[in-house]
C-alpha cells in the first residue's frame, strides 16, 4: 500500500508520454505502468496490442497521439457497460452486499446522502443483524445522510424480517428508495448466500428488487474481487460500487473489474467524506486516469 500512496498512474504516464518520440522503451514503460495500476496482465496486453496496431495504422511517432489513443481506448472499453442506476420503481429496493471490511456501511450512508441530494426520500434497513456495531454505525450514517432507518427489534433478529419491515414501512410512508444492508460474513459462504437468497425471496413478494450492489475496496484490487466471487456467482449482483479509489494507483482495476465480472460500475467513492460517492462516468474517469 505504501508504494501506491507515492505512485500514480498519471505521473507514470506523464513520464512515458513526455518523451520526444515513440520507441521500444515507450511500450515497455507503458506496459509496466498499466500492470502496476492493476489493469491486470490480460487487459494490459490487449490495450498494448490495440495501441501498437493504431500507431502502425496512423504512422505516428508523437507520444501525445498515443496518450490520446489510450484515453479513447479506455473510455470505449469502460463505456461497454451501462452505469445507470435503475431506481424507477416505487419504492425502489436496493440490496447492498459485500465482504466485511470493504466499507459497506459507510457506502450505504454516502449512497443515501447522494440520493438525498437529488431530493429522493430514503429509508435504510439494518439487516446485518449479526453485528450489533454495524447497526449502530449504520444508524449514525443514516442520520448524517438525513435518511430514516429501520433497526432490528431484537439482537440476532432474522435479517429477512428486518428487510421486510423496512419495505413495509417505506410503502406505508411513501418513501421512494429503500437501501438494505446485508451481512458480509457468516460461518460459511453457503450460509451467507442462503441468507441473501432468503432476503430476496421475502422482499420480492412485496416489491421488485431494483438493484443488488456489490461493494468492493479498490485498494485490495484483484484480491478483493476473489473474496467477493461468491456474491457475484450467487448473489444476483446488478452493479458494482468501488470504494477507496483515491488517486490513480489502482485506477486500472476499474476497467479490469468490469471486464472480469461483466458487471457495470455504478458508483465510485473517492474519499472519506459523506459527499465523496458519485455516479460513474466513463468519459470523465478515462480523462482523470490518462490525462
């Protein structure tokens, strides 16, 4: 982690594209920068292949052309996935899933704030009933976000019943969007997925589930993705939320994770504050990443 704090893809690319002309070193340095930024070997190889083919086709020797082509190429690949949040139902029910430690609870608070900024009414359901601390933490964030919260009535209450009560209250009070927090760890992965399936079955009797968002910590990169694979395989995930995407040290993970999972990134968190969660725009992100 320490090396990433002082290293950024933007700075590395400025070094690559600051040369007067394109040479063998350009490609080696670019490959090394992309790998280090967590694009992953497969995506890096494809990007370099595409770029060298374009450079040959246009017969350019100007590194600035390569920089522009790289930016366009990344944007094009990012834009294959639709980042639009599907929240048209009333209430729109969003399940938030992910392993413990990725910032799931804080992400829910930030997401609630993000929706409140658009004048949507929000109710949060604390269905991670296995951790009393998670309920208290979620309540604090919900209050900061100006959102309502439904807590378990007793410790260890069945998560599906908390989720049910949340949607019931939302319907009664005319709340537009419901965000349900779910457990990130049980004794077995199977148990966790069964719990999630049960929550979904119970909720679908009341209202369609609009989104199932998987929270990933961008700093853990490919490792974090491996930990979350059970959610992707069995959780019916519709979109990804990347947290801790500060700076561009791990920026390539954004592209790699979409291509690896086939799932769109819908929200990105780029800081600790309650306002630091935003929608994902491929054009803007590619610009920030490559310059």
